[in-house]
C-alpha cells in the first residue's frame, strides 16, 4: 500500500543562507533556520564554528529547494552596506509527526 504526503500533513521549513557571491558553490557567511513551531526561529550567527552546510549546493544535495535567489544586479562590498552576503532562501517540506 502506497501513501502520499500532502501539504496538509507537512510543514515548511525555511533556511536562509548568506554566501560570499551569488554562486551556489560559494562559501557561506551566515545561516538561519526557521522551524514551523513556536520558538522555532534561530538567529543568524556568522561566528558559528560548525555550520550545517558550507555552501548552498551542499544544502541542495541534502534535499533543500531554493525558492529565492539573490539579486545579482551589481557586486557589493559588505563593509559599505548593511547586508550580510548574498541571501538564498531554501525550503524543505517535511511530514508533521503526531
């Protein structure tokens, strides 16, 4: 017997990854995971010693889907504006337990 998982039985997880360039193979400078539960938002910590992923590509391999690519109109220097790298937003739908 085959069962399918529908959106009604799943929750969307969001992962914000900030990379040094708009390339999915670039090194990350920060990440924040937002879980679909009360208190499930984490703060971005660029000083985290052991990041879950080193690149956006690694997250894609692990099943995350990119739903937002960074704007690539012009390069910028992080010292000149208040932005942390190039922001990718990824999602993963996972079954709700219980």
